[in-house]
C-alpha cells in the first residue's frame, strides 16, 4: 500500500473516532437526566428569597417623629412607616417580628436598595418620575404636602413671607430642596444629612424655617412646642414603598397589603394612631 493510501485511511479512521466520541458525549448528557430543552431552572422570585432568608429587611428613617424615630434609651424604632413595614412582614411570614429595620436617609435610601442592603424603602419617600426610572414603587400609602416649620412668634406664614436671604434648612437628597428653590428662588437653602440635624441647626439659629412634608413637620413641632407648622402647603407629596426594578412579585404583594388594610379599616386605625386624625377620603 502506498503512502497516499495510508494517509487517506488514517484520516478516515480519525474522523470516525471523533464522530463516535461526539455521539458518546451526547448520550452522556442525556443519561444525566437533564433535558437540554428545559435549560437552567428559573431564578427564585424576590419574595421567595426573602422567605429563604427568614426576615424582611426594610430601610426606614430613625430621625422622624411619627414615621420612624429611634428612642436612644431603649433603641426601639417606632412610627407609621415602622408599623406599615411590620404588616408587610406579617403578610410574608405570618409574623410581624420577622423583620430587620435598617436606618436610611433621603440621600442613602435608593443606593442601599439598589446594592441589596435592604429589600424595600419604607421611609416617607415621594413618588417622582425621576425616581421611577431607578426603582419601582407601590401604590400611594400616604399623601402629604410640603410646608414650613417656624418659631411660634415668626412672621413667616407661607411662601410669600420668604424674602431674599431668608435661610431655609432641609435634608440632602429630598424633593424638598428642589421644590423650595423653584418656588422661592431668592431663599438661601442650607442642606444637612438628615432632618434631625436640620432641626438642630434651626434651633441653633442657622435657619429661619425648615421645609419638608407637613406630616414630618408635625412630628418636629410635637417634639418642641416652641415651633409651629404653617397652614399653607405648596406641593403634593405621594409616599410610596420603594422596591428594586423587576421585582414585580414583591410590588404585587405590597399593593395587596395596602388594599387589604384600606378595605378592613386597619389603615385608618394606623393613620389615627400616629397622625392624630382620620385620613382624608
């Protein structure tokens, strides 16, 4: 047999061996019991992940009386938002105590949600179009309006009384900052890390007024009777619970909780407990 024929036969033999190997590999895959048509198993839903962890992690404020305030002596955090978050935990686990409360500020709450430190934001967060580009929201759970907190003897009773150079304090990352700059452009706006710091600065004479939602201002006035909330509101602030994008199952669950609470009267009781009056219908 000449060399050309030997090379040709050798090539044919190698091709045959490779074909047999491929068939064997394919047969091995099938014998493992995995159907290639099915592909990878779907990822667990956000609610299932929370259940597997054994607790709901909610981002809440620690510095807002009536909504989320931490008692320095007991370490307990209480308020409207806290009670609401516990109802969500009860819906998931059947136990409202299966919850971890993590402090957030207006500045840190969305970053903490997006990087997975918390499952949801329950922290007096206004639903806005810009924020909806980053995260998803529940239905509105509280309707507030931005206003002003001033000393009891102050001549400020509304936006029209804010003159050029009037110092207004507020918190970083809040919608209040943009709103007051738009509606009273001559005002000097001073931003602090949170509302507790802003209120402390105001008491120290660094501001003539503090601006945020009236619901929060009532909590501050309750803490210190030397201050009052002006009657005028100049925005509508619909609060929603914030969740990560593409966690539709969690959004659906939260919305079902809000609907149940409003249908069975639990929401009205919660509102009266913290705000001191019945919600407007």
